[in-house]
């Protein structure tokens, strides 16, 4: 009776799960496609794009400083009983009543010399744009690896489900056979219950595997910007292409040539150096061509038109004679910080490359060990089953051999997936992950 109830419950559970799956969108996706979708929909990369736009705006602002400046102004003033005394010697002019004043002006300033501050500002902004673009590229590579990691987890979960489902089916068939043997008095009830217990254990493992798959699937959908209920099907050939490792020196050389974060900090250092030059230029005077136009009308008293002026303006801040150049001190401190950051990043790259290289080598060696273990588990399972069929082994040995075989199959799949991911981590550290 208990078995019938369990079978009915299993059918209902399967039906409910199947109806939910059929209501969801199923999509087969390769790793390259997943990376492309994830990068296109990445919120972090959209934030990086906004930062690049900000640095471009800073460049526009710096270039604007080399353009002429034109300012227009006009005013209307109402005066309340002012005293007007014109030193003209004409007594009649002293009795003029002034109530309104109207005047306007136009001033044009064109910088001729600013100590190089304008030029340095443009160069610094250009370097910062390049640094922002490289930081975005570095984030893109990091996101590609994160998606690869999520894809790897989804692959492992799906393959574990596949192995467990195959073994669950075989275990249930064995239970049916053992039940017939028990009914015919050819097997002890206790042995048949041990076999059913292993079936239940496989069912529990399968439930955990499905749970891991669902979590990995949701995580993948969020990374790719897909609907959360999308069921993703992984490319079965994901782990079949595992290239041989180059020497560690190769990856280290590639890292120093291709790491975007290293290139970005180099541009930041260039911008900081230019910033120091611009700060030094603050101690120099500024020279500009000036031109203007002025017109005024004081009704009943004065009218001025066509008052055009052209000249040269010189400005120098005398505070520089006794005040320290704080901008220069800040810029020099910034240079020192970036120099240390560059050294730290170089050390970090060396550590990452060596660590990831060792992990990649280890992961590939584990594949060989697990494959040998699988061969041993298969042979052990075959021999144990043969001995059991001939009455030379008990049910416990048979079930243990079968459990070991299941574990060995899962271990091989996980080892291959982990080796694939370890290789991609090494490529990411080297700056050559596509």
C-alpha cells in the first residue's frame, strides 16, 4: 500500500513539475552566446559607458577653454532724485534731472598664453578617456568570466541530473526484480529493503541536483537579463574543447601586454603627470586679447555709442609669491599613489597568473585521476554484480559498488567542467579571455 501511495505521489509530482516546465520558455544556449547576451545586457557595463561619457564631457570642457569668450550685458536703471553736478561751467547743466540710465556692453576675450594649462587640461582629459575605456574593457572580461562560471555551474547541475536519472531508472528496475525474487522466496526481505533504501537515496540526491539546477538557472537568467522562468539548456559539447596549457611564462607575458587594468593605470599615471605640469603653470601669468563694445543712454544728459575697444590683458596672481602651490602638492601625491598602485598591480598579476596556472594544471590532473577511478568503479561494479549473481557476494557489496560508480561518473563530469573553468580563469588573468 505504501509503495502504491509513493508511486501515485511521484506521478503527481512529475505531472505538476512537467506542467510548470511546459509553461516556461525553454532556450538552448551556447557559452559564447551567453557571454554575448550577458555583455549586451550588463548593468555594470552600462554604468561604465556613462562614466566614459562623463570623461568625454570633461574633454569638451577642456577644449572650450581654448575658444574665445564672448559676454553680453545690458541694464536699465531707474534713479530716485540723484544729484547731478556736471563740471562744465554751465549753470544750466547743473539743473538737469536724471531719472533713467540704460547701458549695454559686449566683451570678447581670447586666451593667448595660459602657461600651458589649457593644453595640459586637454591632454589630461584625453588620457582619462582612454583609462575609462580600458576599465570598461577590463570589466567586460570580468563579466565574461562570471558568466562562464555561472554557465559551468549550470552544466554541472544538468549533467548530475542526467547521471542520477539514469541510475534511478536502473535502481527502480532492480527493485522490481528484487521484489519478484522476494515474492518467490529467493531473496530475504531485508536485502530487498536495502536496495530500496539506495533507490530512495538516489531520489534525494536527484532532488538536491534539481534544486541546484534551478538556482543556477535563475542566476544565469539574471546575469543575462532574461526572464527568470526561462529554462536554459546547456551545450553538451561545452567540456570537449580543453586546450593544452602553455608555460606559465607565456601567460605572464600575455598579462603584461594585454591586461586592461594595467593599461588603464598607465593612462591614469600619464594624466596625473600632466596634472602636475598644469599645477606648476598656475605660477605663470595669463595673457589674453580683449575687445569690447559699450553703449549708454542717460536721457537728457548723455548718450554714448560705438565705444569700441581692443587691447591686451595680463593677469597674475601675486598670492603665488608667498603661498604654496597646493594644487601641485596634490598632483604630485596623486602621481606617487598611482606609481605604488602600479607596483601593487604588477605583484598581484604575478600572483594571479601563477595561482591560476597551478590550479589549471591541477584541474587537468584531477581529470586523469577521476577517469581512472571511473574505470575502476565500472570494473568493480561488474565484478561485484557477477559475484552476487553467483552467490559469492552479498547485497551490501553490490549496492556499495553501484553507489561508488554513480559518484565516479559525477566526479568525472565535474572535474572536466572545473578544468574548463580553470582554463578560462587563467585566460582572464592573462587578459586574453575572449
